[in-house]
């Protein structure tokens, strides 16, 4: 049995729109913009059949049927340049001064609007995704921060700034901010420094540098959860490989619960994060190093500058924009990081590894307090926005 297939109206309209745009584009392509001198030459060689002047734009139809257009200073200056030739041609009937593009005036008027509508239709899918996934949840979270909404009770009411007052009066929130600050700084400065050193080494171009560069990037592509479990095993107090090595060297007699102590847990998470992100910093900083002129470096060495002086006064200023942008991006990434602190320590012990990201998660999905979680999230978003604004300003300076 043959299936009857019908053309959908939407598909037909889209096809019709594409055909119209194609026809309009072809119509517009029949008119070319020429230089002012070429237009004057067309008149002197009597190649012009008719013409029209609109503002400072002169459009001419040539004897072969093609259209040409150019910009003129003014009608008076154009007539003056032609020494009365146009008036003579118009009076003799050789050239007609008229609005000869009646058939294509609608093209000139309509095409920009059609192209504008088509351009808007092209951005609609991306705009819809942005509104549904980013803007709406953010606005909803901000609104929720002014309510006592909970996952336990369906009803909630507006409480104004009560949640913000509770958050800032909570002694644990201050500790969370300090922990977040320590984690962000430690997880940015340490891998940034090591990444810079490793990038400088790889930039020397020794044999096997490209192979080492590829091997280094392996850390970066491993999922954060897997890295968290790997380093949890390394720092395990009972069977961790770190304790085994230290015992074998005679440094320790008994194992240390690295992730179970408040004074070492955050440091362990920072070390794991450093191992994860060092390739990222290395890759971008190496790109910045390769943009520095080798001639300047060689000239500095010839003048007697040592490696440190060359780096501080030649290399670092030459890659300043890249270095600053990479550092700011690292701060932003660590400020919103969640995987490793949660996988390795779940925010413990005694909130020693609880950052803002973990605080939002535990408040919302363990304490069921969506209002307070949205409040912490809003504060968190404001901090992210500050770093993002600094990054964008720095990016604009680089582009400028």
C-alpha cells in the first residue's frame, strides 16, 4: 500500500523564504558598485541609457542592460565635473533621467528587512537555549533566595532579605568563604607556577619535548570524578600508597589519615586539583611563551642578562596579556569547582573542605532548604561575576 506523503506547511514556507532570498540576492547582484571615475567615463562614452540620483547615490542603467551605482558628493558637484555633458545628453534624449529601477526598488527596500528577519531566525535556537538553560534558572534562583522555599513543604512565602541575614550571621558561612578563598588561591597559584616552569622547559625545544607535552595533557582529559577517587586512594590512611612509601622510607611509623584531618584535608584536595589542572596552564602559557620574540631574548643574553632577568624583563612582559587572562580564567574555574572536594572529602572533615559549591549542594539537597541554598548561590554568582568582569575587561584590552 502506497503511503500518502503531504508537504508540511512549515516546510513549504521555509522553502518559499529561501527561494525569495535567493531571487532577491540574484536581483541585487545584477547591480554593481563602481568607482566615481568609472561612472563619469560611462557618461562620456555614452554608455548610459538612464539614471537616477537619490541623495548622494547615483544609479545608472547602461546600454547593455546592466546596473551600476556609485556615491557622489552632490548633484551640483557631479554636474560640474561633467561640464554640462549630462544636460546635453538629457536634452538630446540620449540619456533619460528618471527613476528607472521601478522593478527593482522593492528589492532594495525589502531585502535588508528579509535578511534581518532571516538573521533573527538563525539565532532563535541559540537564544532559546540560553533563555531556558541559563537565564531562566538564574532569575528563578534569585527570586527563590527571597522566599522560604523547601523541598519538604510545597507551600512557601516571600521573606524579603531574611535568608541573606541568616547566611551572613551564620558563623559557618564565614568559614566557608575562607575555605573557598584558600582553595581558589591554592588551586590557582600552585598549578599556575608549576605550569609556567614546565612550559618554559618545553619551550626550549629539546628532543622529546613534543612527546612530553602530549603525555602531560593526559591528566587534563581524565574525568574529575576519576581523579578524585585516584587521589583518595593515594591519601588513604590505611592502605594509601603515600603512607606506604613514607613507611618504607622510614619517615612514618604509622599511617596518617590525610583526608581525615582538618589541617591536611584541604591541602590534599589542592594537590589533586594541581595535578589535574597543571596541563591546562602549561598548554596556554606555552602558547604565550612561543609568541615572545626570540630575537629579544637572544639580544638580552648577548647584553649579559641572566635567565631570571631575561624572564622578568623580556619574557613575562611579552606574554603579559596571556598570563593575566590564564590566571583569571583559573580563578573563575576554581571558584565554581565542585568535583574534587566532594569526591575526595564530601566537604569534611568538620567542613574543612566545604567550598561555596558544596555549601549550595548540601543546603539544597541534604538540608532541603532551597531558599537558603539559592541565597548562597546568588552570593556565589556575584563573586563569579566580579572575576568574569575583570576577565572581560582584560580581554577587551588585549583585543584593542
